[in-house]
C-alpha cells in the first residue's frame, strides 16, 4: 500500500514523465531533397527526401587533441523517405518542428562537342 506522501510523489513523477516527450518537440528538422554530386554525372542518392535534425548545441574543440565534438547526438540522425509527404507525415506524427525546402528545378543546357568548332563561335579556338 502506498502512503499518502508516497502516492503524491509517485503521481508527481508520472506527471514529470508525461511532460518529457514535449521537450522533444523543441527539436527542429530540415526536410529537403539533396542535390546531385558535382563529381559524377548520375543522379544516385539525389532521388530520396532527407530529414536531418538541426544542431541544437555548438560544437566544441577538444583542448588536447583538437578534435571537434558535440553533446548533441540528434545531429547524427539522417532519415530518408521516398517522397516529401512521407517525411512531413513522420515529422508531424513524431511532433518534430520542420522546415520543408523544395528543390530548385534543374536548368538543362543542351551542348554538343561540335559547337566547340562551329563557325561564328564567340571565343577563339586555339591548339
């Protein structure tokens, strides 16, 4: 049997535990579609939408080794989704504040190798 004071402490602890998930709501995330790598011509790893958490604490430098470290482990989490709607639904379901960044449309420039040697070219062609 619980005494009256122990019961009040137990209820107070339960209320404190029910408040804990609300502190997670302060986490901010960014939802975006990554750009294609400039090193390759393909579009691998740029089709999925990514949810990344923003850093809550600044990185600190270790005085002995000079390594950077952080106490914020949520910055290491990177979730990938097939579409933006899935990422937004996950963020809303988990109570995460988010910003959605739409990708800029790609401007395709048609080029041909023969254009380097065409008549009337603006720049001079030298060997």
